[in-house]
């Protein structure tokens, strides 16, 4: 029995979710509502003490960290007919250079700009007292700082620096995708799944950086992934009613 | 044929080096001299365009990123009698949470304080013109910024923040090692190798944070790894003459 706790098909939550759909594994989806700070609720901290999604419960064992969950699915279901990890050791290493890069670099610059746009207004909608109450439930000190920065608005120099990194990241992806159909080589792998999780939607959110004229290969790659049956099924199935919070069973 | 390019048995270079010794794999060691900026030399950029060590050449294929190299050794030598990765999928995931954490968090705070102490003086020993000449050969923009910051001296608030993170990291390791002999569970794995790479020597460099009284379990774990035959052999074999730079073959 697999249960995925997530914010839905975007950012880090998308990684294991798309992997589950690609691998056609049955799973229960438990969507948490970030606007209600559900990830910091006591019931969820019993599942992941670090109070972060995604988390995967597999027969009572909880696996955390989006990329670790993705590799876990390859390890736990080795006979699955839809592998997302190559078999050749050198090819696996190429895949991991890309999954590591998105976790250590690409996701952070996109994340800060996303927090400025989305989390900032959400945090400012709270009174000081309400906001401080929410912070009490966050277990990671850096997360508390990030919430405070988002509420105050990140300094302009920080935003400029993050945008520089976004542009560098996009250029790196475009360069790679101009020479290879998929990031790690000839096959669609977790390198694509994990980078897609962050890059999907950038044609809208970062339209001046990611567009048909400036980054045709990146746009083509995003389109190819969006058109895969697994992605279509994932986006179609996660409907609004899923946002209704449910208690953990 | 395996050739490891490294700075020797410390920091990220230590990870694949200790793994090679633990697995008793024959390899040629090519030590680069950081004080001569050898990692930025053209001959080495042909091996790793990102101009970073460690890098592993395996029969002409180059694998980069220390943790990726470590996992590569497990994938490429599956029948090796000295595995550093568990076989159980859930145990592998626990191991990866720790190798990911050292790469994304623990290594950075220790690194900045190390740069302040070691790289700063090295950079200040150069004239402005010499320093700018060195920077021209660095391919990663963030590395250029880090060199400049190290030469100028990192701001006090940055150093204080990094020290806060070091203390938090040490507390996390101590807590974990008070409940488990090894980081990922009952077995010595890459979780230990990769965290040891950063934590080894902290009893000297961070004596007020890591010591017998404050962190007995961490100190005991460091000692246990240092006493392993592979670690003893590694530290004994890497002698001063290895620092003489050799041209890549």
C-alpha cells in the first residue's frame, strides 16, 4: 500500500507523483493544503518530523525527500515495466548529476522567486499574532527565516541574484536539450522528471526567460513531457476536491 | 582502469577515495594541488569542464560529483565483497537522506568557515593582478564570488550564520549517533563515508563544538572510522610526494 502526501502536481511534490504515474503504481493521494499550513500540523509531523512534503508511506514505512522517494520507487519495484532509472552504471551517474543539480541549485532560485510571489502575499494576509503562531509549528530554523523574509519581501539584491541563477539554469537546460532529447541521454529518466517538476510552468511564470524564441529546446522538452500519458493522467486526476484536507488514516 | 583526481583525503575528495579503499579497488591516484589552482588548468577542464575535484576516470569515462561517484562504485562493481550501500530499498533511502543532507547543508557551512581560514590567506598572498588572472580560469560564477569573498574576508554575520548551522549539524549528528551505531542504521554505509569526509578533523578545527564532553557519540564515530583498515591505509599511503603535480596521461 502506497500513500503519497503532497501539495499536488507542482514543484518537489510533482517528482514522486509523476514517477508513480509513469510507473503505473497504485497509490492513495493525500493532498495537504499549504494555505492552511497543514504540513506543520501535529498529525503530519508524526509522518514526517521535518514537516515537509512530499512523503511516501509504503506499508507503514515513511520515505522522505522528493528525489530519494523517486530512487526508492526504482529500488522497491525493480521489476516494474516502466523504469525511470537506466541500468548502465555510467548512465545512472549522468542521471544523478542532473537530479542533484536541480536539488542543490535550480530548485532554490526558482523557489525564492516563487515564495516572493505566492508565499509573501499569503503570509501578509495573516495578522502578526497569527503569523507568529504559524511559525511556532515549523521545525526547520531556515524555514522560519524564509517565511519571515517572504512576509517582509525578499531584498531586491536577493531577488536579482536569484533571477541571475534562474537565467543561468535555463541556459544550462537549453544547452543540454539542444544536444540530447533527454537530460541524461537517449532515455527519459528521473533527470527529466525531477527537473520538469521545477521547470514546468516557467513559460508562464518566467515568460521573458523561457519561451519558444529564446529556449526552443527547453519549451519542446516541457511540451513532450506534458503530453506523456502519465502527465496527462496526473494533471487530469488531481482535481479541486482533493484540496479538501483529510485526516491521516 | 580507475583514476581518481582529487585534493587528497579531506572534504569532498575523501568520499570516493575512502570508498575505493573500503571496496579494495585498485586505482591510480592523481592529486591536484589547490595552492597552484591546478583544478582550473586547461588539462583538467578537459576531464571535468566544471573544474572541480573529485573526478573519477573509469576506462575513459569520467564521473563527477563526489556522492555520485560513490554510488557509481556500487553500481559499477555490484559483486564487490565490500558493499557500502545496503540492499534493502528502505535502508538505501535512509542512507540517501544522509548523503543528501551532507551535500546540501552540512558541507556548505563547514566549507565557508574553512574557506575563511584557509583559502582567504591563500588568496590574499596573491597580488591583485595575480588573483584576477586566477579567477579567469574558474568556470562556475558562484565559485568566482566565493573566491572574492574569501579574499576580502566573509562578513561577520555570514560567518556567525554558518557557525549556527555547524552547531545545528553537529547536534543532529550527535543525536543520531546516540541512537544508532551508524548514520543510516546498523551498517556502515556511504552515509558514514560522506559525512565523515566533512566531519573528520572537527575535533581540532571546531574543538569547542566537537569534543569528548559535548559530543561523545560523534567523537566515538569519528574514531571508529579512523581506525578502520581502509581509513588507516588511505591516510598512510597519501604521502607528501603525491602533492607533486603530474600531467594527466
